[in-house]
C-alpha cells in the first residue's frame, strides 16, 4: 500500500510508526525509546525518562490516557496500569 507520508522526516511530534506492547521490567530497558506511552487500563506507571537520573511515578492515570514522555525504563515494581503501548 502506498504511504503518502514516506518522504516526511520522523520526529517526536510525528505519529507513531512502530508501536509495541510494553512489558514492565525492573532491570531491562525498553527495546526502543518511544515518543510517549498509551495507557489502556488506568493506574500508576513508574518509569525513568531517557535523560533522567531517577525513576518518577505517574499516579491516578485514567483509562485510555497518554504519557508524553520518552521513557527508557518502565518498572514492574509500582506499575499498576495495564495495556501499556509504546508509541515508537
């Protein structure tokens, strides 16, 4: 199928072209740094941003919300939100 946007450069503001499901893990980084994270089932997400030196906790996220952060890690410990999708 033709892609009319193929000649456009990718950027942090462009739509995701390679989304993937996130399996929170306390030790392993995400395989690709996403542009943001979609939260299908609300709750708490503990993560570390790509330039961060410490984890941060996003609390009380509603279903179908979006975290505009370039995360390197999404931690299993403390993360209660479900159906997390990396917008890569």
